[in-house]
């Protein structure tokens, strides 16, 4: 016997609630309730970045420092490097 199809898409109060639901459900069961949409995406180029390895102890110190200053580690490292290079 075929499983009955839901009559409406579920709604959620939080992203976590939605994630928990879709972790255990299949969109295929709700496909008949979806509709096509059109949209445009305007991708802007972001500044190029490079990655490098950082010693684990140094990484921990940087993380604490960034947290204390309420900035991202990337912003902190870029500022520290810029300050040091300006003083050369």
C-alpha cells in the first residue's frame, strides 16, 4: 500500500529544528508541494587569500586573542601582519 503524501510543507521556528526534521525525512515525499522559482545570482569577486600552516600553540594564542577582541582570527592575523610589515 502506498504511503499517503503530506498535504503541506512543514514550518520550523529555528534552523536547528528544520535540520533535525530533514535529517529524518525525504524531500521526495513533499515534492508535489514545491513550485519552480527563478532567481539570479550576482557573484562578486572576493580578495584572493592564501593559507599557511600555523603552529598549534600559536593558533591557540591567536584564537584567545581574537576572542578577547571580538574579531575573527583572520582579521586579527591580517592586522598583526600588516602592523609588523609596516614597521620593517
